C-alpha cells in the first residue's frame, strides 16, 4: 500500500513537471512572438487548467488580423477568468483605434476592468453614433494634471470646439498640470488660452528647467493672468527644492499678484515646508487664508500641527477637510485626540468608540484610548472550513490555475488569478480559500484572502508565522523582539521567499543586494555571493542582523528603526522633531508616503503578532514610544554605517 501511494505521488509530480515545462515553453514562445512554436505546444495543454492562457497567447499574437468570430468565441467562453477580460480590453483598443464602433459598442458593456483609454474610446463611439448626446462624463477625465491617453484627444478637441470645455476649465487644468510638474501638457493647454491670457509658451520650459534664474529675470509689472501663472509655477517648482529660497523670491514679487493668487501660493509654501518638516509651515498655511486646499495639502497641514503640538490647529484643519477625507481613520483618530487634549473627552469617546472596532493602526490606538484592553482584542475563530469545503473550492479551475502559476514562480499572473477568484467570495469562502493557499505554502495569498473578511475572521491566518523554527536562532543572536521581526517581514514580503521588488530587494526580508553585501562583510561571510540572498537561512541571517543594526542606531525605537529599514537610517534620524514626539506623530509625519504607511503597518502587525505569540505586555502606543528630539549627537551617523 505504501509503495502504491509513493508511486502515485511520483507520477503526479512527474505530470506536474511535464505540464509546467510545456506551459513555460508556450509562454516563452508567446513572449518571443513565435506563433509556429506556440501552435506546436498548444495541443499538449488542451486538458490543462492553464489551456485558457495558451489560447489567449495564440489569439493575442494575431489580434489585429483575426476574424471577429474567433475573438468573440473566446470572449464568450463560460469560464470566470481574468485573461478573458484582458483580451476583451485589448480587442476593444484595437476596435477603437480602427473606429469600428458597432463592434466596440457591442462588446464594451461586458468589460469588467476599465481604464482611461477605453473610457475615451467609448466617448468617441458615442459622439460618432449619437452626436447630439452630450459628453457629460468629460469633467473627471479633463480635470487632472496627468496626460491622458491619445484616445482622449479627439473627444477633448470636440468638447473644446463646442464650448463644453470652457475657458475656465482650461485654466483649471493648466494649473493642475503646473502643480503636477507636467510641462508638456501645460504647453499644449496654453495653446487654448484666449488672447488676453496668452503668454510665450517657451517660458514654461524656462521656468521648469531653472526656476531660480527665471524668477530672477521675470518682469511682472504688466503681467497678465498667464504670465503670473508661469511665475507661480516657477515658485512652486523652486519650493519643492527649498521653500526658503522660493519665499525669498516671493517677497520681492508678491505685490504683483492679486490676493487670491497670494493665498494660493502660500498654501503651496505651507505644504512644501510641512513635507520638509520646517517650523514655518503653519504660519505659511495661515497666510493662505481661506484658499481651498487639495487632499494632500489638507493632510500636511494637520501633520504640521501635530509636530507643533498645536491641538487647536489640528481640530480646525481636520474640520476644514471635505467630508470624504474626514472619514479616513487617520483623521478620525487625530480629531478625537485633539478633542481629548483640549478637554473634551466625551466628544472624543464618540469618535474613538466606532473606530476602535476597525482592525487597523488607528483602530488599535483608539481601542487603547478607551482603556478596554491593553491591545485590541483578537476575535476568536468562529468558522473552520470542512474537508468538503476545501475539496469543493480546490476543484475550481481558478484555484488550480493559481497553484500552478505559483508553483512556476509566475507571481504576477498568480496574483491576478487569485484576486479574480476571491473577489466575490463571502467570509466563509474567503477563509476556505485562505486555508487552501496556506496548505500550498502560498502564504501571501492566504494572508490576502483572510484580510478581506468583513465579520467572520481568523487572525491566526491573517497573521501567519511560518519559518519560526528557522528564525529562532537569528532572533536570539540579535536580541530582537520576535513580534517586531514578524511584523516587518509580513509587510516586506508576506512570507513569499521568492519575492523581489522593483528596485531589487529580495527574499523574505526584502534586502537590497548592496545591504546584503555590507552585512555579509560585517558578519565575516567570505563565501557570500549575491545569489545567496534568496536562500532562506542566509536571508534571515542577513535581515535580522540589519534589523538589529538599524535598531541600535535608532535609540532602540522600533518605530524609527522600521522607518530606517525602509528608507535608510539617515532619513529616519532626520525625521525627528525639534522637540520630542510621540511615536505615532513621528510615524504620521514621515514625508515619504510609502514609508509612512509601511511604518504604521509594521507597528500594527507587531502588536497583533505579540498577541498571537502570547507576549502582548505592551500596548501599541507604548511600542511606538517617544522619539527624542534632534541633537548633534543623535543626528550623527555611525562611522561604519553603509
């Protein structure tokens, strides 16, 4: 019996290997554009769950010339699969480019994943077939500082000619393009300005390439709206480099601008100064008066007030946000904190109470403010998938495809397939999917599915802790908090050993190759080579040593060390305040969006892992601690730091 079982497993493994080899060969032929090779391999995969990908490869290589009936036959397949929608999207773009509007209009309503290019083709189709129907949806496409796809051009031109896009809307988008630093778009928009507002278009390039020089030479005593707009663009551009230098130019020319434009520029000065954590951010924000602020400017006004410990300003700034932004957990938490600090605890509790039920960084902090638990309680598991549940879901083609793609290390396709599978599942189905992913060592997919549950949760699945045995010696060698190590690893890789970032960070702990070499040298690993960064034990050894190193350069503060791990130790030290800061305020005011969110998630993860490991002796707020003020001593990088 044991022999037969081993034989069965061996045959299954061989079958997987053969199918994987065939699929990878088909994919290679597709990427090389080798139709003949692809067609020769395709019959061997007819009964494979991945056959649909091979059929997609075959159609995609000939999409421009294929008979419509063949494309429609593929799009009409009953499978629920992302590549069907992908081919539909690509075929619609072919149809739009050829202006085959009857076919386009027939297929477009079935599209699931939209994009701006297709939205504009759809508007083109409507304008061509229903010319009297207004293009009311243009506003959102138009009012952006980003360049839109070429398919939007004919629609925009028609709207400009008809007056649907007004001269005021041209001005609005010109300003947005300046704010986004989109010089090419600004030049195109300037061509549509009415004569009283026109200016030499080449001045945009001069202001962009050397704003300091441009502002030193510009004459504004007889400037029109357009010329002032270019000067404001140069000032904004310079403020990104140095708000002090921009302000020095501003005081010389401010009188040439009407009050509304003065307020507008002060709002940008305040924003750039806040992101640079400069003390004059708030005075500049106040000088902006009632100038409308965008979401980023509003957020940074609050962050500047937090660093200044000006709780009244925190309240005012949050109250001035639009309703949608105020619903963000961050601003609900800080509004409640501001109310507490200003002596309104009852009002604060009304905000803390609902927020405390949310499983995020701010929900945990709100829970602690209510003093109901030393750490947000973890809901016990109330559902365990049955054997039949797992068997039924495992039989789904989408699940089988995900496992196969993951096995072949095609992570991007596996992620897209998995997201498609779980997108409409209920809580119990999500936990079943998570269990299947876990059993197949797809830990990142397991966590992702468990994270999506709404009311029935399994926190042991959300906060998986694989490789604990392999990690123990490294954690002990470096005297690290196991919960923090896991909190960081979960954020870095979600425990995918082959994970690799766009900038080259690799492995469970997402170590940069240069950092790995530096650590290997410190550890005396003379035989270390770059390819070893993916090896499990080596990655853990290098990563935990580096965690200890950044922790020791950050006053043993895990919040600042987490920032250092993501953005570098020098930046983490630079982000201290001129006065001591709560760790939560330090994290909230990190200038880099990615690092700010990273640090909050690492620290939130850490608190959850401590609970899972039975070591939750500290609240999240205690773990965040107090970040010491800047001083010459703590700003100095160690001599041996990389």
